[in-house]
């Protein structure tokens, strides 16, 4: 009502990591969704009901150790609503983008009305909101599919980017034990976008394994220092890539 009376644009904010800031408008009314973060779980049906301002970090801590999400954005700092608005993908090539794990959502439209949207109920709005950057409505809450938590063994190797399609088709795509993977391309001058570190995560059958508590990200200051140093020229870039390998 305030935005309508004052003729203001409305921008929706989670953790405000929209790339380039293109989801924001000068002198707009900002809706901070981060306090809108309640989470509940239907264990029997493996459906997580979550408000859009919750972060993936909140969800991981809520689900752990019994369950896990099927797909999430690259790091867990992002809000669910933000990730849905860009239709981010995760590391599970079977699950694909987050959209494939959404059962339904509630969306508030420009006139203040709230619509239930899914693949069968208001399907056009459902497809527009996913990846729509908030242009078609405000995501209020979501029903997401979750899965059993499992133990993975991580492996990695360094390949040329040209080898990736063959490696994927021969070693990853049809190997059911590999459930997560991602590739990290070099930004060093001598191998720029040519050399790749390929990370794979294989499911390990360990029924008696004790899954440890989730830890927090460590060495943030050191990581930030290395990242910022790498912006300063060729030698720091080379050192960063050498350290990663």
C-alpha cells in the first residue's frame, strides 16, 4: 500500500548477492525477506516447507543429519527465494536446477493477492516465477523435495577442458555411484580457461557410518586475501591456481 501511494518501485532482497545489482532499483522500497525464514518438514513424504527468506545454511542445519536437499546454489549463504529467482543449479547432475525439486509455491502478486503455483496449478505463473528475478511476484514459501543424507567419497583430477565431454559421458553420466560433481576452470594466464580441476563425489555404502555435525566455513580471511591478491596481476594468479591444484 505504501509503495502504491508513494508511487515507489519495489525490490526484493535476500542476502543481496544479486550479480550486478540488477534486481534493485534506485530509491525503491526494499523488502528484506531474511526474517521470513520458518522451516518445517514432512518426514514421511520428504517435503520441506520453507519460507523464502531462509538460507540454504539454515536448511542444511535443520535437515542434518537425516536428510539433505536435492539441489541448492553453489554456496549455502543464499536465500531459497533468491536461488529460485535465478533458478540456480547444484552439483547433482541428476537433480539439475532447483526448479526440478520444487513441488509448489505461494506467490504474492502486484495487487497483493496470493496464488498457489505448481506444475498443475497456475503452471504459467509457476514457470515465470522460477528464474524471473522477482518480476512476476514475491515468493512467500515453497515446498521442496528432500532426500536421505548419505556419505560421499570425494575425488578430483586435473584435465584439459576439451576432455570434459568425453570424461562426463564415459565416467560420470552413467556411473550411479557419482551423485555430485563440478569443474573449476583455471584463471591463471598460462592455462586460462583450459585447465580444469574436476571434483566428483561418490556415494559410499556405509550403513553404520556416523555422520558428523556440520561445520562452519573456515579460513575466510585467508581465502579472501588470496582471492584479492589474485586480482593484482599474473604472478598472484599463477600462485592461486598452483595452490588450488
